[in-house]
């Protein structure tokens, strides 16, 4: 028997809609999930890659509005020799906003692109990314998986120097290798050094090279049930590569506003002004709207690709095979091989020359020996003839 409850509102009697099935509480599952995530927090690992002096440290500090990493002391740059290889610097911090905690790991790559010969300079970076996938996979294979340490890189910001032309061969080579392993986001550093026209042309050239070279870059989901969200996602993706301005200094604008930016003689370049740079779009992509998608894509796409590739070529529990030759020294090895081959050829040619000389000397001595044999034979015949002639004369 179904009963109806009535209520009176402004003198009108109405009946609320009655569901044919009783409520089970399934709709509260997202709330439960929200509580769990809010309690446990999140881990987010971001890598910044690019040449020295493009503003990687300043950008990280500007992005999270705090000093995650101390800037370099330029007065001490000559006190110690520069490192001979690309290094990996890891900085960890815990951020909290509105009772939600994020364990942030920032990875810098000092030394990249700073040498005359930058061939194979990307190898330490690629090895680090692969090593994090390998370490996570090995931890998953353990009997006890509680407290797994996850250092997989969720987003890699590749900083492009604001040359105004296009990507360099080094940029293309590195971005190809990064794009297949991590969520790659190209960034134009120090965008305030380019005019709006040159910046737009520079962006167009970079997009054309990325498409022509088939470089994989991160593309967030654009379509959504909400038209506003779809439009926002489309706006964020069309802004790539993101032109950014980094600054942790407060400046006062002409109208009296206090903003983060850089002050010049011609005016102020504001960090959070969409007419000046794409910082707000990039921050929204990394933190406010698509941080979860970056983490999920790393888990379900990049890590799974690595895991599948390794499981196809390895047995369970078997360590990863290391390459026999180190590509960092491949060029030097090829040079030494060429030098050794040339030296072998030189020695072989010298030995052949000696051999020809010995053969010629042997033939000369052989001919001389033959001539001496013929002469000895003639002398013997002459002696025999003299002997017989002398005996004949004695008989007479």
C-alpha cells in the first residue's frame, strides 16, 4: 500500500515526486571518496627541464606562491667548476590549502643544454623517469605493498628559450623522448622578452614543428557536460605552448594595484594578466582543473606502457637489463674505434711494405744464388775439363 505525504505551501497543496524504489545511499559514494581523498591528500611530482637561466626555479616558486626552492647564488658560480654531466635535483615540500594537503616533489635538471656538445645530455633525465617507473613496478611485485614510495613524474615542463624562431635540434630530440614517457607540457620562458606579434609567430612555429616531428605533448580532455568547462578547456589547449612570466616580486601598477610581475622602463609585465602571458592558464591546467587527470594519465597510460613493455621482455621479478654500451660515451667510443682502425690500417700497410721488400730481397737473393750456382757449375766443368786434359797430356 502506497501512502502520500502532503504539505501546504502558500495555500497550495502539492505532492513531492515519489521514487518507485527506496533510496539505498549509493549517491553518497562520491562524498565518501571526497572525504578519503581530503584526509589522505595527494602526491604530485613535477619536473622542470631546460637550459640554465630560463627561470625554472622562479616559475616553481611563483606557481605555488611560496619558496619551494631557493634561487642560485650567482656570486658563487665561479667558486666551483661546473658539473660535467646533467644532474637531478629533487626538492620536496608539503603544501596545505583549506585543510587539503599535497606532497609536492619538484625535480630540476641543472646542467642540461649548458655545454658545447650536448649530445646525449638527455640520457640522465630519461633514465630518471624510467627508473621511477621501474622502482614503482618492483614495489608492486613485493608481498607487502603498504607504504609504496611513488616518485613517478606526473608532468614535465620543458622550458624553451625565447629565441623567436623555432625549436632547436636539441629541443626536438629531447621532447621526442620525453613525450613518450611523461606528460610533456612545452613552455616558452621569459615571454616578456618578445613582442606580442613575435610571440604569436614563435608559438605557431613551435606548433608546426611539434606536429611535423610527431612529438607527443599533453592534451587535456576538452569535451565536458558543462559548456563553460568545455570552452575553458579549449581555451587552455589552444594557448599551448604556454608563454609565461615568472616573478616572486610585488610591484605597484600605474593604477595602484599590487601584483606579481616585472617592472620595466616601459611599464609592468604582470604574471597573472592573461593579456601579458599564459601563466594563469598553465596554473589552472597543472593544479586547479587537471592535476587529477595528469596523475591518472601517468598511472593508466605512461606507467602501463612501461610495465607492458618490460613484462613482455622479462620474467617476473627479473631485474631490468641494462644497455651494454653507454650512449653518453658512444661518440667517444666511435672516435676511438676509428682511430684504432686507422692505426691498424697504417700498420698493415707498413707490414705489407716490409713484406714486399722481403719478397723482393728473397727473389734477388734467389736469383743471385742461382747465378752463383751456375758459376760454380761452370767452374766445376772447367775444372773437370782441365783435369781430363792434364791427364791426357801426362799419358803422352
